[in-house]
C-alpha cells in the first residue's frame, strides 16, 4: 500500500508541476521545442493581426497603451496606436514600411513621417522582424515550464497550452524600447504551434513600478496589402 501511495503521489506532483524545459510532452517535445516551433510559425506566416494592450500605464509616462493592426514580414505594419502624451490619450493611425513610420498626428492634417522613439514606441513594422522583433522574445526565455492546457478558439476547437519563462529586458526592448530588468512571461500556444498570446510583466519604463503588456496574435496566413500613404 505504501508503495502504491508513493507512485500515486509522484503522479499527482508531475501533473501539477507540468514539464520543465528539458521534459518532453506527449509528442516527445520539450517546452523549449514548442516555443521554438511557435517562433518559426510566426516567422513564416504571410501575415498576422497583432494587438498590444497595457493593463495601466504609469502616471506621467509617455507611451503606448494599445496597438492594433496587421503586419507582414516586408516588414510592414498598418494599424492604430493609442498613445498617452502629456496626460492625454490619442488614437494615432500608423503605416510603417521600408524603415519609415507614417502617422496621422493629432491636430496636424494629413500623414506625417514620425520618429516612434518620441512616443516610447518601436517602429511597428520591426515587430515582425524575425531576428529582432516580437518573435525573438518567444525563444529568449529561461526556466521555461509548461502549464495547463485548455480548450479555446472558435467553437473550442483548439488546444491552448501555457508556457512560463523569464525573459531579459534587452530582448523585451524589441517591443517596448525602454524595458529594463527581467520580465515574467506567459506564452499561450495552440496545438498547431501558433502563438496566440504573450503576457509580459516587468519594468517597461525606467523609474516606474512593474506593469503588464498583453500581446495577442490571430489571423495567421492572412495576406494584407500594406502601402505607404
């Protein structure tokens, strides 16, 4: 009986703790393998819809509270950034292509070429870079561990699995340039190796308390046409 109890206890502990970076899943892949596959899927897609949302921007900070749009590996981006500037919030339509960011700046007619650094934001098109964009965060984590799997997506047709990791600030800076220190990250990946969501918590703006940005990805395989205005 004691031997059986010991086996049962070990099984329960294994189920609760999930897999570490070196422990294979049912397909023989480690969590690191899964995240590498998710990066590859993102890097190879023709296009994807991106959203970025802040839980709450620190007081007095100029930065992005929300971004939504479509991106390609041209790289290019077409969407809208919600920027807090001088305590006020503005929705700024943006088209980024060929290293140039075009924006409809509040109170200024037409499209203008802008420097996104002035708004605490990266060049949105570079979020799609395969070596220095958002996907670089996915495989930069340490102490990667597999969490729970749940049903989700359209008609609950997908299996979504969470993976936690610690990501260094210099890599998170590919999304928010002023990020510093280590970040707690949770990546949600489908059974088709598509990254659906990334939640990053840490110090994004120097001298402030930790906060959280959530990045969502959908519409893999879309083919948006993005041209300069």
